[in-house]
């Protein structure tokens, strides 16, 4: 490996920080640090273990692995090789972690050694660790929608059918789990003891394609970050009635709530982090829109510092579609929209245009961890 790509990526990142500083809106939050991280692979989720002071960054593909970073310095402290997954999290009490690979990987949270593989069927994607009863929830867009594991030994406790594609889940710590159903404009309510869906809240009157979900457990308020209308739908976790909705950026893929500051954060792939302030259980406002590097669409909260961690990379141009060298192509007749698509041909709910179709190539050595905090 030569140093040139890394130096180029460092230069690009320095320019990114300068650009973000110039674009910074008034408000308490700003990008405080961008840490370049070497290594190959795609990326999806990032998860903070605030008690163990580690940050878990999953990389997917043939060179898939999970990088482990110190939350205080962002220095790499470990790596779990040979795992292509969407993300992973740990249970501090049992000392076990799980990654949504296929099959699911169970690992030791101290040594990072792989303990075993667990075949959960479906396509493991999102996840939630619930300290209420030390269960780990594997979310899959294919059946079974949710598989429940025991944090102690990784045994499969059961599956839950929520009738659609789960994207993000939140726990109230008292026996209730909430899951946004991305393709149904709804939020499932699950009893953690019986492992059954006991309710479903319809949010279609305000939007759909909800890919982020956060919870104010004290006041029983849910925050559903939705792509279709680019809005945050705020509703009661008790009965599902919608309180209000507020604008967010384009391409959200995660949300989190900080009970210490009564703020909800939504990360978007368009290069924005929306901060919503809860003044009271009935009063909410957009406090700030923080500019971030593009495609930083997932996030995690360090509850000790109140900092938000995001991940992204620099990308080159989308490659031009290959055209046959001979015989001009006749114009194609207008196609009928596919099932579930809008008249324009875009999905009725789901990722925005930049997240579909041909993907831009990632610039080598440009992967980065972004830390957002208050001045």
C-alpha cells in the first residue's frame, strides 16, 4: 500500500471539515472530529457501547469485519475479522455481542473472539439489544421479521411476525419494544415478555418509509423519522395518537433520543443531522440542522458524553452505464410503474434516488467516523 491514497483522503477530509465549518448553522452542535479509518468494505450501522467505552463499526462484503474503537479517542482497539454484517451491539451484563451477519455472529465483548454462529434465517439487518430481559432482536425484511436471541447463550427464543419490513427498534426498558415497519407506514408494539405483537400504530396520514425510530421512555413519546415526506412523526407510545410532525433532511436511516438533553437526532444521507428539542410532551421544535459529510445516514449516541457518532466515506462519480457499440437504440415506450411504485417509477416508500441504482465507488482509505457535539 502506498501513502498517496491515504494522504489524498486526508486532504479531502480536511476540506470537508473546512466546508462544514463554513456551512455551520447557528446552534450548539457542530462536527468536532472526523477520524479517518482504514479498511475495506461497505457500511451501514454504527453502535456505541457507552458503558464499555467502545464503538462498533461493521464493514460488509468479501473483506467484511467489525472494527472496534475507543469512544473517547476513536483509536482502534480491536477487530473481529471475517464477518460481513450490517451492524452489531453488546450486552454489558452478559459480556456478549451479536452481529447481524448471515448467520448471526456471537462474540466476546472483551476479547472480541467469536463464540459461535447462529442461523436465524431471513436476512439479518437491523438489531436491538434490550437490557430489560437481556434479549437481542434481529430485524429482517424477509421472514422471519424478528428473531429473538438470549444474550446469555445465543439460543433462539422465538420469532415475531410484524407483517412487514422492520427497520429500527426502541425499548422502553419496562417490557415494551417498538419497531417501525418501513413498508407499511406503521409502528409495531411488542410485548417483550410474551414476544408477541400486541399493537400497531398507523402513521400513514403523515408519511411513510420510516427508517429511524427513537423513544422518550419517560414520557412515552415515539419519534419516527420518515423518508417519504422527509419528516419526523411524533406520536404517543401509549395509544399511537399523532402529536405533530416536523421537517428533517432527505434519506434518513436512523434516529436516537438523549434523555439528558430531551433532544432527538435524525441522520440523513443528504449531509444533515436534524436536532429536535422536546420542550414538553406536547411541544417540539427543530432546534438545529447540523451539516455533516454526505451519506452519513446512520448514527449512535454516546450517553456518557452526549456526543453523536456517524460513519461515511468519500465517493467518486457514478460510473456511466455501458452502451452497445453498434446499432442505435430506439426510444423505449413509457413503462408502467412497478407494484408499490409511484407514477414516476420511484418506490412509494424506501430509500431516496441516490441510494438506488448504480452506486458510486468508494474512494480508498476515505472511510471516516464523525463525532458531533456541543461547543
